[in-house]
């Protein structure tokens, strides 16, 4: 494997993940705009629908504003369409238009005017109401009451493997992970969680006769044990399983099961972001740390108002297995992009 190929693949994977998680000014759809037209209407004015999506957008001062794009047609030739005092851009061929309106109340009035070349004006006041009337409050309430969360992720990993039989190789791999967690109390200070993960592709290896796929699972119970201004400390305990599959039967290991302890700290950040860090220790044979997995990592997550999460994480793990006569070292650097809901 050429070093340039490895660096290029890592760069492409990292770039794609960063682009995917870069926060957008537009958050998720929270509600619907319901349009109500008066009996006296501008005859050549029509709308694509009676309902349009309402979005929450972040402002520069870390607040949110509600906006909706309303579209339709204005088919009166040689006339201008205005919304308030602003002329609406109407496509000259299709006669289609789209306007972006700000909701500064649960119900707003859109004053449309049709002005012909002689200066004759026809007006129509359209009422746009938000359903529900307080979408941000409703979204925050729904999230606070939610107990079960799901997460899926894709990752790029760089693996390094050595053993005392003389096997020594590196590989770049792509993997997937799926997990579920549930809070056990209304205060969200107790949690049970589990996940499954595995290697999907191994496109680059330093040896043509060896690849190593990993399959693993975690199940753990966690409890918040301390908190302070701007941080929360959790301690998780449970079990960890990992096995490997290889085209070369002389490398890897199978069916390792170990207890694990997993302390983590969460630091809330502005704009619904959270910085997380953890350390994991899992001894394979009793309490002897000759054979164990040691891992640590950091992640940053951003929650949208509708409860979905996007995250980036960087993890390192090292498995040391000493089972006479074999001694194995397996290290992983993993860069992941996750979606939660």
C-alpha cells in the first residue's frame, strides 16, 4: 500500500464527514404554516399549497427565529406583485414565485398587492398561522420527555496489528455502528445502552495476504455521579465483546468477552452542542491487566430542535492479548460521523 493512497483516503473520509456535520443556519422543520385567504382575493394570485413548512434558523446571537418559504403563482401580465413594500421576484416565463417570511408571532398577516402599469392597486391580506403556535417550546418539551434514543454511524479506521509470531501490518478500513440507549428515570441520571459495530470494507492493507475485520458489541449501565457548572460526570459499567475475522488464519483472535468500566464527562456548549470525553478499561481474563482493552475518545455533538443529533468523534483503542504462547497488540484510530434520533 502506498503511503500517498492511505493519506488521500483518510483526507477524503475526514472531509466528507466534516462537511456532513457542519452546522447549517437552517435547523429542522418544526411546524406548518397554514394560509387563510379572505373572500376578496387577487384573482391571478395562487399558492402551491395551503400549508408550508416552518423552519427554525439560528441567528448570530445564538437565538432562533422561525421562517417559512411560501410559494405560488402570479399570472397577471404587465403587473407587479408586492409583499408589503417589497416587490416579489416572479419568474417571467413560469410566473412562479417564492418568498421567505419571518414569524415574529404565532399568526402573521401577509399583505400582497398587485400593481398594474396604470398604478391601479389590488390588495389581499393573507393570514399565515403557525401550527403548533409555539413550535420551539413544543420541540424542547418533546425532547425533554424523550427517553429512548437511537444512533447510527459510519467510520474510517486505521489499524495496526503485531504479534509474537512475526505478523506486522497496517490497514485502512471503513465500518458501521448502531446503538440504542434509554434513560431509566425522568431526571435522566440513569441509563442503559448498547451497540453493535463491525468492519465493512478494508480497501488498503500493507500486506496482500492479510486483512482483519472486527465485530464487537457493548452493553452497559450508566449513572450520573457528579455535576457542576458546565459539566456532568457519568460512570458506566457493563460487558464488552470483540472478535476478528481474517483471510489469514494465523492472525487475529476470536470471542473475547470482558467486563468494562467506562467513565465519561459531558460539557454543554452553545447552540445545543455537547463536548464528550471518555476512558474505557476492559480486562479480558479476571483482573489481570496483561490482557485488556484500553480506549479513550472525544466527540462533539449538535442537537437539532426536532431531537436529531449529528456528531463527530475521534477514538483510540488498544487491545493487548497475552495467552501463552500468543502475544497480540491491536490498535485502532477511528474517525466517525454519527446521526442520532
